[in-house]
């Protein structure tokens, strides 16, 4: 890691370190050049940021690859053997693309309003009798912005993924994802949002999935195990325990009765 500038101290932080840690950079005597070498997994992808004079971390100005996490932006470090991910790149100019709708949606259950974004596949509506499975994406704003999920859908749907409608739902409170407001959030999805989507889009109400990263994944798994009749499938990435969901989920998983078809 190399950083250059007028400073008394410089450091680097990122997900290659223990959460919250910062690694100090060495200064080359008599210069404004700071550096630090570390050994990392050649096949991995990391995020990192520089700080100077104990200030707030900032992206590397000389690195064009960034990851937008919402509140903060990190630089992306692609190691030499990191596998290419062409599905994350913008589609070719002449490639078919889906359409992303945006609309504010008011929840009486949660007493708030959030922007819902709905992705419709290329060719949507050409056959008005066709119905599409629905994918509900928790933390949807982050997965569109930093996860480049619209690129992934545009590149993969119709090729290696069957056509689907994806509804991207942002989080307004941390308590919604497995916390004290978890049940109210699921009621909002099931009693308010899904009926709206079924009314305005060509959804197949019998084929639904829900997904999300981190705490959003906790909410996805909770939804699928409490309402397997509504969400037949769930996916989670970087799942971690959140009270009180961490006490409820083992009991739900072990209990007899209907279960989701698939948890990925």
C-alpha cells in the first residue's frame, strides 16, 4: 500500500484487518511517501481506505475501482488471481437490458415511507399472460449501489438465470432485520408490499424468494422459516446472529411442519 502527501502520520484500514483496526504506514525518510507491505490471499478481493493525521478514512485517489457502501466509499483491491466477474460489468451497448422502476411506498404498519425499486427483465409484458417469480431483496439500495446487482441481473437473466422480477427494499431501521421490529417488517412485506407488487406487476404469487447480506440475510431466513408459504426460497450472505432472531431461528429450523424449499 502506497500513499503520498504532506502528513505526520498515515495509515490503511480495510477488511483484510480485524474489524476497526488500522495499519500504520512507514514513511520513507526525507520524503512525503508512505508505504506498508502485507501478504494477502492471491485469489481474494478486498476493500481498503487510507487516512492521514488520524483523520477519516478515504478512498485511494489513484485507484479507479471503488465499492460504494452507502455511508462510506472504499477502494477495491483485486488480487492477481482473483477470478474475473464479468456479470458485474455493465452490459454491452447492444445487449438486452431490464428496466428499473422507482416509487415511494408508505407502510401503515411501520409508519414510514421508503423508495422501492423494481427490476423487470427484458421482454417483460410482451406476453401479458406470462407470470414471473418474484425476488425480494433486503438492503436493496446497497445491493444496487455497491453490489452492482442491476448489472448482474441484466447480464445473467435470460442467459443462465430464468426471467424474474426483483424488488429492492431499503432498510430504514436496524431493528427491522432480526431485531425488535423484525415481525412488523415481515408484516409490511407480506400484508402491504407483496399485494401491491402482485397488483401492479406480472408476478407469480406462488413463486417467491427473499435474500440479503448480513442482517438483511437474517431477515430473509426468518421470513422463509416463519412464512414458507409466502417465501419458498431464501438466500443469505455473511449471516451473523442478531437478538432476538438468534434465539428464534434454531427453534424454527428444528420444529416440525412446513419448511422453505431452499436456503442458499
